């Protein structure tokens, strides 16, 4: 389905969640990145999942066209799949961001016919995102909206319905509003919906709709401890995630409830880094001077939105569903 699922985080702008790395070479447990350039342009290479069975290699290029416009993209290749992402980031004002994104995914192992044989699928996706901040308001509100459309097709333009494989069209919308009603407190409300239609000229159209709403809350206390929680509700399912953190100590509670089941978990964790002395930050999250920061425009122009579907929008018919 779209992105990481309808209950995932609402992205304000692809690239905002990526960490800034001062070093040209950055090595992490999940990836190795090599970047060259500055705020007005960059070229980079990233190896993700190098410890896994299916690592991927990405080539990135971005540049600042003007003070208000950045363009860029990334080409990613892994075993039996490749994807090209192109982005344009436009800032009409310092507190406004508009993103236009297009991607084309080609995979030969992500969709299977009724007989179990893999089929090559070509999927094209479009995404648009808008974000506005009000940094001069007392509660520092911000709002964002993201819409996307994705359509799958056979790579050779052949109709695969006769093989029991249906191509789909996925459309989604995400809305978010956030504010800081009190010092060191942030509240976020979001609504997400997506609709998938599977095309098959031999059978009736199949449709799948999903929608969910979520409420996020976080508060930082004077001793730098933090309380944060998230409630997500959708048709037939709800999820509550609550956690308290203080230094290396973490206490969490997770509850997932469905129409006929309930799963409750409690997690207690204490982490201590080895080989380095611990650094205590005494100036913890005081009253912010602005809403959450918009990241570098060039960095955003080379990033892939998590709401671009990473798998083909297809459906394999069962023997009972097959026509004839």
C-alpha cells in the first residue's frame, strides 16, 4: 500500500527527517553515505542495508536553482528492482514549502501471476506536499497536506489480467495540524486516507479503502525527562503508544486493539553507551523560538518521500476469483 501504511507518520516534506551530516563520509549501522557539496548543490552516493541480503545503492544529485527553488533526484538500484525519483522544492516564503515529486519504479520480483511466476511491473507515482508555519504566533502552529497518486502497469504494456494479476491505482491524502499550547508541549492531529482500485477487464473492479486519524502529544519536564504518546484509530482497529524517558531510562506501554483481539505490552529499557563518557544536556527542550525546523532545500530535493509506494500496487487473484 502507500508509503509505510495508512497509520504511519505524516511527512511534512521529504528530507526534513534526514539527519544533517557534517562529514563527507558517514557510516551508520544501516547505511553508508558519501556526500560532496554545500547548501547550493550536492552529489552523493548511499549504500543502504549493506548488512542485509538485499542491499540498495542510491546516486543523488541536487542543486539550488534560485533562492526559492531547488531541484534534484535520486536513482536507486537493488537486485531485480530500480527506481528514479525527481523532486522540485519551492519556497514562496521562508515559512512555506511546496514539493512536487515524481517516481518510476521497475521491479521484476514484486508481483506474481496466479501460477506463481514473477512478472515485471512498471509503476509511476506523483506526489505533492504543502506546508505552512506561523512562527510569530504564540502557539507556533503549523499545517501540512500531502496528496499522491500511483499507478502500476505491465512493463511490456501487456494486459496481465489473463495471468490472474491485477494492476492497481492508489490515491492518498494526508492532513496535519500541530501547535504548542504550553511551554515544552506539542500536540499534533492528523488524518490519513487512501483508496486502491484494481483494474481487470475480465472481472468486476475491486476497491480497497482505508482511513485513520491520530493524535500525538509530547511534553518535556524541567528535569529533561519526556512524556510522549500517540493514539491512532481506524475502522476496526486502534493503537495506543505511551512512553516516558529520562536519560538512559525508558518505560513504554503499547496497546493494539481490534474487533476480536487485544494486545498489551510493557517495555522497560536502560541503555548506556560503551567506550565514551556520557554527555548530559542541561539545556533541554525549553520553549522553542519557532516551529519544527524546515531542513535544507537541496537535502529535501534529493530525498524520497515515505509516501511514495515502495512496492507495486497489484493483486493476485485466487483460483476462486479467476473468471471462467
